[in-house]
C-alpha cells in the first residue's frame, strides 16, 4: 500500500486542442508506492494526462511536480533525466521490429548507463524472468504473441528500475491469461517499490490491483478515492461507466 508520501502533484492543469477542451484545471496527487487507475470514456483525457506527466505533452497551463520540481517548463534535455525515473508503457509495446527481444531491452541500458555487455546481458535475462519470458531473448517481436509483446514492452520500461511506471491501456485486447500476467507484473512492481499509474477501460479485472482510482469526465476529475469507494459510488455516471452502461 501507499505510504501517503506525495510523489507527483498535478495542479490546475488545463489542456485543449483547438475548440476541444481536454482538461479543466485538473488537480490530482499521486502517492509513492500506490497503484492509481485513471478511468473514463474515450476522449476523456486519460492518455493525455499520462503524456503530460512524463513531458511528452505540455499542458496549456498549470503545474506538474515530481519530487517537488515542476516539470512543465523543463526543456527536452532536462526531461531526459525525468524519463529515467518515470517509465511509459505504450499500449502495444512499441518494440523495434528488427531487433531481438534482448536488443530491445538492452537499448535503454546502452543509452543511459555505463554497464558492460555482460552486465547488460545479465540485467536483460533477470528482467525477462520478472515478466515470465525467460528464454525469449533471441526471438524477434514477430515471433511473439500479442500478450508476450506487451510483456516485453513492460520489461523494457522497468529495466532501468524507474520510480514511476505509466501504463497506457496495458490489458486492452489481451486474453484472460495474458491480462492476468500483466496485472501480476504490475502488482510485483509495486511490491518492489514502484509507483504505477494506469489508464484503462478494463473494469472487469483492474480493481484486483488498484489502490485508488480517479474518474475523468468532461475534462474534469469527477471522483477520486479508494478502489472500494469508487466501486461503491452512488454517482450514476461513475456507476454506469463501471458497469458498462455509460461512456
């Protein structure tokens, strides 16, 4: 469980694309060690908020503090240091098709560390073991199932041992087995000290790992609370979304 130490603070963040309002002065605190799920229908701004947290997009106004430092005004070269501590797991893995699994995982290590080839190889093997893909290091992404590709994407994101992991729709389109594997990895990462933020539509299984959830609707956070409180909410829009009755 989270120890209630604020790690990321989102303050009065607003964002729009032309006439479309994505965020209206959003405020949200993410605590160290928790698993926080961002819920909401398509176009509610969940993935945009993830990208703002890692600096891939900048809000029109507001602040995003990581370890007390506002990352919004940071130049790209300063954001590189932030991205060593905050990892982003893309929805479909975003692997390099022409590289083996090992080469995909080794890439961030070669870019951001001074590890020897032997140390990189050992780190790759241990990380693949963490996600249940030992023995797959010589395969190409095309040799893997969709679920296995997703797990390789997670492995590459955690290989630098980030403090925060952002998951964009980690279980979308996966069969029950691979969904269970991804959720198991998310929980294991928490047990090893990582803070996780998930964007998802998958209400059927995500509450198995979520500590808190925030519900985005019409550019605002309509509700935020423990998984139990969110599931038991009397808000008709939130309840309808969870049970698949509203978007």
